C-alpha cells in the first residue's frame, strides 16, 4: 500500500535495477539518507534470514535422519559442539552454490514460491493431524479452526497457482526470444526440484528401512 501511495502502478514496471521499487519509494520519501538507511536495513534483514536458515535448515535434515527418513550420516553430531556438522556443511555449500545460479531477484522469486508451497502443506497437515491425535492432551490448539486455516489454504493455493501460471507465461515468452522474461524460469526450476525430491525421498526412506 505504501509503495502504491508513493509510486503510480504504471511507473513501477520501470524500476527493475538499483534496488527496484523499494529503493525508489524510500528515495522519494526520505531522500538519499533514507535510501541509505533503507539499504542497510535490507542487508541486515538478508543476513538475518540467512543466519536463521543456516541454523534451522540443517536441523531439519538432522531430525529426518534421526527418524529414519533421510541418510543416517546426517543424524550425526559433532563430538565437541554437539551440532549436526555434516548437515550444516552441506547446506552451506548448497547456499553458496545458489548465489551463482541467478540474480538476487530471481533467487528471491524462487525461494518465495517454494516456501509458500510448504506453508500450504504445513497448514493442510493441521487438518490431517488434529483429528488423528484428538485425544492427546498436547494437541495443537488453533483459535479460529477450521475457518482461519481454511482461509489460509485457499489464499496459499491461489498464490501458488497464480505465481506458477505467471512464471509459465514468462517462460513461454523467453522461449519465443524475449530475453527479459528469463526470470520466469526460476520458479519453474524450483517446482522441478521439489518434485524430484519425491522419488528421492521414497528411495532414501526405503533404503533406511532396509538398512
């Protein structure tokens, strides 16, 4: 809303470089000083998000390995620091490799698109798990259930479908020769990576059970 109040919609499409719409809005509102402060805030937010993901992401693969759902080696911890060292190293290497896979905006589009898929699946899981464990005392309590979760699922499904179709249209334009539409490839690639994880997950789970 704040962006739309400062920059008309027909002007927004012109700001693709140098910070994009956010930088232009900050510059118009607060001048060069405000733009510098805004840019520092974005850098801090990015580093904070990277730090949080580096702390939590490896522990997901660690927990899966301990539950027999991933390669057992990822369930090992460091003898001194008691951290899942291999999981941290692997995620660090993957994160560094992604830096060279596209621009900041392209990677952001991919991450946001992929994240919303799992936000959707997480909330759908509430509808599955709550009835299954209804008799447990520590069952998740969700005020507004089922209306609020249902609203979130509907919005998330719409957002994912809209983003995917928009990316697909950009990919079609890119294949037709429009180099400016290259950014649509990345959400499609994120979808393919997620789908490729399904048979890999089934294979790893079967091998862990047999082992």
